[in-house]
C-alpha cells in the first residue's frame, strides 16, 4: 500500500510531492493533462523568478522534470474513480491500474467545463448533471442520456446501468473510444430544451426525449471525486480545515480546488503546507 497519492501534477500537486519526498515519503503523482494550462496562449507573467513570461505548459513540464529528478514517480494516466476502502484507506482507479493508499491529495485544479450549447446553463442542475453516483438515484428507470466518448464516460455509464435500462450515449460529433451496449448518437448536439426541467436533446439530425443528462467529457475533476465521497463543497470549492483535510479522514485538497486566489504562488504554498499535514497525519495514524 502507498502512503500518499497525489492526483494532479500542477503547481500544488508537484510542490506537495517535492516536500513529501524531502520528508522521507515516496508519493506517487498521477495526472493526464495540463488542465487550465492546456492552451498555448496562456503565459505566466507574475510568478517569481522568471524575467520573461513563461508558457503555462512549459511551467508544468519544468515542475514535472524537477519532481522526476528527485526520484518522484509520475504516472501519466487518467484517474477515473476514487473509493474509500473498509480499512480506512483509498483506492485510486486509473485507466490501467488500481492503487491502494493511506492518503490522497486532490490537486487537479478547478474544472472549467462549459458546453457552449444553447440551454446548457439553463438546465444545469435541472436535468443536466455531472455525477452519476451523486444524482443517478433520482433518475431510476428513467430515459437517460450520457454525453462523452472516452474512458470517463464508460465509467459513469456503468453507474447508470444499475439504475436504468434506457440509456443513450451522445458523443457530440466525437469518435467513441470503445463500443457500448446502448444506442449511440454521433451527431453534433445543437441545443438542450425543456420547460422547468430538461426534456430533450436536439442534434443536427433529430430530437431525442430525455429525463436526465449526465455529462462525462474528458476526465473527472477533484470536485467529481469529492462529491462521490461526501466531501463538503461550497461555491464550487472543496471545504478543508486548517490542515488542508476535508471532512473525509485522509483525504486532502490543495490549490485552486479549495478556492481563494487562483494564483500559482498560492498553489505552491498550499502544496508545501499540505505536505506537512499529510506527513503528520500518516505518522499519527501509524502510531495508533
């Protein structure tokens, strides 16, 4: 069993990994993409030590290289699920492997997914959901749609299959990564429509009645993982105590996902502080 797994290799996650490594622990960092720094036009101009602006992706790559130089294991994989186990530990499920760990640090930043489709904002929370585990119960035996095309969609689809036999997959003009045993609509989605709640998905070639829609595009965020475990969320931020621990014992969070100033300097500070908190938590747990 691992002592600490960090989900996310941005400034908060890598900083935490470096300080945990220096304290004698061997954390694993798992991540798949650059998150907010994915776009080439993002340049950092207000971070200490850089005379000239640095591209966001380059800054992340530098952090990863620094961690690797210290012998920190970086795994480039999508985390699809996070579960509590019976022995007060966690399972981190990726596309290729399942890890067991005493502690988890959520440091994936804030998901900024917005579908630029008419009706999306209007019906978000009124039939459009981002969490099958959280909200699927309310749609038992209903006509459901899931939007996505990759492993995350496949994972959420398994949850929905326990609740309904009437599920349609909408890829929104993307290519499906694996076949599914459900109807698939590959048309581009043009609108979400309804009255007080969502009632249909409109595409370029037709209209499809639905009772609920679950969005599973890309990879899940820290918020998605946390909500499944019952972590308190306020204003799209995870609530943590003075030691960066959520209300779930052993589950920590740092960086943009806990709110405050969404700045790299603050994320790096969070990483340093949460590493100290995780180290103390593990020592106290092993003494018990």
